[in-house]
C-alpha cells in the first residue's frame, strides 16, 4: 500500500514504523512541516502499561524509549508556605524532542520516508496514496477540511495554561500553588531528562485577565511566572520553546472528540489519528499514550483483516469502533482531574488546610483511593490519618494506631456521632395508618446494632395525605410519637444516634407500595394530591392541585407539629426532605414549579416555601440538635435544576440555620437521564461543602469502606449515607471495619464472641486459606 502520514508527531511516526515493520513493501511517507529535531513542547509522561503495549509491537523503539526514561516516585506539594512530600507514585518521563528523535531514527532505519519543512494544505496533494493518515495534531487542517464528515466536537475548557520548561532539575512531580491579589496560579512541574523539567502554569480565565496576562507577550508572561514561582525555581529561568505560536502564549485546553474518524476523498481513504481525532488533558498526561495506541490499533486491524487497498474501509471501521470507546473512557477519567484544577482556587486552595488539600489533590481523579494511597506510601497515609483523627477530636499518639477517617467522630451542634456512616432514609412501606411497628423496631434496631453512627428512619409523613403509599410511616398523632419513642430509645441503647426525615409526598402521593408498582396510582381509595403546580409525575398518575395559600399554611403547621413530636420521641437529628420530586422538591425545580406568584420563577422564589417550612421547624427543633436538608442536586433533565442551583439553595438554607445538606439527585422528572456510576453524587456534596461552606452528606453508590474513607478524608463530604448496602447487610459498618483491619471498632457486647472469628476468617480468606 501507499501510505502518507500528514504530521510527524508521535502518532504519524509510530504508525509509519509499525506498518513498515509489518510489511517492508508498503511505501510510507511522513510529511512534517517543522524541521527535523525542531519541535515545541517539553516532557511527556507514560505508564508501565503503555510501555508494555509498545514493547509487544516494536522492541527496538520500546528499548530506546526506556533507556532514555527518567523515573521518579515522589510528589511534592507547595501551598501557603508549606512544602509536603509523598512517595510511591511511580512516573516515567521523556523529553518530547528525545521521543520524536527516537521515532524518527527508527523510521529511517526501517525505510520510512521522512519529509520535513513541508506544510501540507490538502490531502489531495497525494493522489497516489491508498491511505492518508491525518496525524497533524489538535488543529488538524485535514480534519477541518472534512468537518461535515468528521463532526468534531470541541469543548474549550475555561482555564488558561502556558507550557514552559526550566533547566532546574526537580526530583519530584511538583505542584506549586501561589495566590496573587487576583487569584490562584498553579504550576505542574516534572523533570524529563537529566537537566530539564516541564513547567506548566495554569489559572482561571478571570484571574488570567485580572492579572493583565491577556495583554502580556511571551517574555512578559515568563517574567511574571518567574517572579511568582521564584521560591521553587531558586533562581532558575523559565524558557519557552514555542516561538512559532502567535499571539498569547497562554492557551485554553480543547477537549476534542470526533463523530467519525475516516473519509474517502474520491482517491484515498483519510483516517484521523492522535490529537487530530481526540485530546486528553495534561492533568493525566495521556495524549501521547492515546496517539501511540491509535497507531498500534490501526496496525493491528490491518494485520487481522488484511493490509490491502480493498480492505481499508473495514479496517478503518474496526479501528474507529475500538478506539472511540477507549478514548471516551480516558476522557472520562481525565475529566475529574481536569475539573479539579479548574475549580481548585476558590473551592479547595482557599478553604482546605494544606494537609487535606494535598489529600484532595492526590485523589483528584477519584481513581486513586484511600487504600491505594496506603499501598503507595503507608507512612504518609498514616500520618494523614493521625492528623485527621486529631482534627476530629480524638487523642492520637504519634506512634499509636491510626483511625481511618470514617471511624472518626463527628460533632454538629450539640450532637456527636460516633462515626461518619449514616443509614440513609429508606421507605419500607410496612406501616398501617402511619404507625411504627415491630418490623420497624427490628429493621432500624438491627442497623443501629450494626455499627452506623446515625440511623435515619424512612421518610416520615406529616399528615395522612402526605404519605407516598398507604404503607408509609407518619408522625401526625401522639400514638405514632409514642411508638417512635420506643424505636428511638432502642437505638439509644447502642452508640448510634437517631435521625428523623420529615416529608410530604406532594404529586408523588397516593401510589402503590414499591413491590406492587412504584409511583403507580392506587387501584382504589386514592386521595387528592397537591403540588407546587398542576404537573403530574406520570402521564397516568394523579393530576395534582396547585397549592393555595391555605394549603401552604396547613402543611406548614403539619410540619411544625410533626417536628415537635419528633422532639418528644427523642430524635437527635432532623432532616427536611426537599428532594426526589416530593412536595418541597416540586417547589424547587423549575420543571415542576410553573407558578406565577412569588413562589415561582427565580430560584430564590422557588425556594421561598421550602424555606418557610424550614424556618418553622428550626424554631421548634431544639437549638442543640442539628437539621439537615436533603436536596436533589441535579434534575438530570434539560431545563431542570443543576448543581449550581443546588449550591444556591444550600446557601439559602444555611442562612436560615441549616447545619448540613444531604446531597442526593433526580427522581423529579420522569424522563430524567441520570449518569450513574460509583460515587456518582459525591461531586455535588464536594461542591456544596467547599463552595458554600456547609457540612454535607454524600450518598449514592458508596459501597465500601475505601469509598467512604476517601470521601471523608478528602473533605468531599462530612458524612457518608449508605442505603442499599444496608439492606443487604445491617452490620455493614462493623463488617467493613473488619475488612480493612479496623479491629478496635466495638461490636455489641452480646455479639462479641463472633468478632474474632469473623476477623480471623477474613484474614484467612485474604491469605487464600479456608475458614477456621
Ligand atoms: C501542556 C501540555 C502538556 C502535555 N503533557 C503530556 C504528557 O505529559 N503526556 C502525554 O502523553 N501527552 C502530553 N501532552 C499531549 C501530547 O503532546 C499530544 O497528545 C501528543 O503529542 C499527540 O500526538 P500527535 O502525533 O497526535 O500530535 P502532535 O504531537 O501535535 O503532532 C502533530 C504534528 O503534525 C505537524 N503538522 C501539523 N499540521 C501540519 C501540516 N499541515 N503539515 C505538516 N505537518 C503538520 C506538527 O508540526 C506536529 O509535529 C501534553 C499537551 C499539552 C498541551
Ligand atoms: C428501598 C429504598 C427506599 C428509599 N426511601 C427513601 C426515603 O424514604 N427517603 C429518601 O430520602 N430516600 C430514600 N431512598 C434513597 C436512599 O436514601 C439513597 O439516597 C439511594 O438509595 C442511594 O443510595 P445507595 O446507592 O447507597 O442505595 C430509598 C432508597 C431505597 C433503595
């Protein structure tokens, strides 16, 4: 075949090497606009997995790269006058020039034709080519020529960065955070050869402009960075090697994906590869890896399906199918890390103490967990656990045992929870006339015995018509209050505290118990339902009546009376249910609140009635006992509430005396499109906690101690609510403690004889032996 690669970056050169190696009869040319050995950029980092993959395809290139590698293990963080270091993180780096030189040499060795100093304007310059690989980088002219076919989707990210180098040799991957009067700047610094380091400086667009950098040329920008990062540079100079870039040297990262990766131009097939097809943010340093792996995959498909002109269409289709999935996966993984750096100034650098800031930085991608950090640097992690435990009020000895963050106590107002695990409210649909019964005693009681620090009862309804189903629990009469007291008293025989979630079903009321069809209207004995507006939940569901002022007063009085009964019953914590499309949530969401009075319209107006209820219960609830508010932090529907709206609501509730936001999402609009996944709602708890400055509870797909420890330790939330895992295992907390070797957590005295056996069996299983 006749193959032309337009662009001699890692993608074009490596593809040339691999195809020539597979069949020397292929006629391959790489055309590059720059001179040989003339490239911009500094170092790139790789993982071991990428190297293994490369080794399998061309040992010579892999050997040459590996012998030029620089390895380092440490990460150092500088912030607010502190310098902190951790080890065990394992990176390898290589200069971009060195990498390209190795690839160029290998091309020459194998007989790939290299043409330098030639700018290509069109693929039609190569009419004899069977395959044209557009490996011409992120601003690919070839891709732009066929925009309508390739359908590039480019999202320009808000931060500005400048990619510099320095001849100071840093012995750790260094992150340096500096604040000027206009905001925060961060430097990402890593060495890539014996005497040179990459030095990328990043800031937000606002700070960039306020600092006047939009008007600064490259020399002035470098001067500014040298002054700002003088401490870490210790007199070394910063250098640019991108003299060909016009205008500001400060760039915005563009996240690129393409709808299609290949096109037949009438003579040749044109395929996108590397940055021309997709980008990955430098926060996880995977752009070069993706480019090289594209080259490997396309070669592999030619090997499998046949490397002849007639096979090109099927080969390109298979290449696109495999690579587009992998690229989406990498871009997802990069997103958390990229977003962390986009909000780091206001959200973390200003608010977190340096120790916790560093933990948050290390776990920014949410792929490195607490136990993973322990494997990397046990000493550092244990030091951090001691620091965190001391901050939580525990007496910690410098060489004593450590306490994982989820097992530290948490005090809010006058209530101290023994640990950070909460049994999330879960409707059991097992009441008659709203009365707590033996089922509820055993159900909640066994979860309190199971070690959680706070046990919430299910959504408890403030009136008979506030119930979701006829099986829901209530607190509208004294008999119910007395029955609740029996449950709360039992919970108080354990170290756990008792939580009451008060709610009103609104337009989702008068429906069947879950196992007979959740959200479906009852077959008989339906009751009229009310909501912010006359907008039903299901198309076959009851049409709610828009609440009048009288309704509002009645419901407010019901909430007040129920809260008062909750005090009598002895609950420690109260939660106001303003989530999941129920009555108060229906006011908050613009999808369900279509009112034209002062309770509809702006977010502040939509929050007006939920806040009235909140103030009413806050006035009744004892000042030493906390109140949390559960919000749907995302409606997962166009036109619905977003985390930005949730943060505004959190601010309003905080101003009225709320102590905590329980960050749930969705269930407001039937056609919602939630993005589920591990810890999928934790980013909402993180945002609200660190931007609004209020305690938060994370909930949703938190299923093991490692998750909870990572969330609490990083300050993404103060508590973790666990729902379904608690249905599977009432003693979830005790069992997770045993799994991570936290044997000092006490079991109920009646169960103690099982504890050692359980722990021993886990240890035996971990060692691959059968139970004793
Ligand atoms: C700040 C920053 C830090 C980064 N850090 C890392 C990192 O640590 N690790 C990592 O793996 N990746 C990193 N990257 C990304 C990495 O540089 C790219 O993803 C990678 O170089 C992509 O390879 P490529 O061959 O597709 O494109 P490129 O490397 O961009 O190569 C394209 C080539 O095509 C040439 N060209 C363009 N147009 C034409 C034309 N019309 N005619 C002829 N030639 C043309 C260009 O001169 C260039 O040589 C970083 C990127 C940035 C911006
Ligand atoms: C059976 C069941 C009943 C639930 N009932 C309630 C409830 O009464 N009030 C509430 O706010 N959330 C309720 N939820 C939602 C949970 O509290 C929790 O937010 C959700 O299940 C996600 O957590 P998980 O991934 O740990 O299960 C319920 C969940 C389940 C599984």
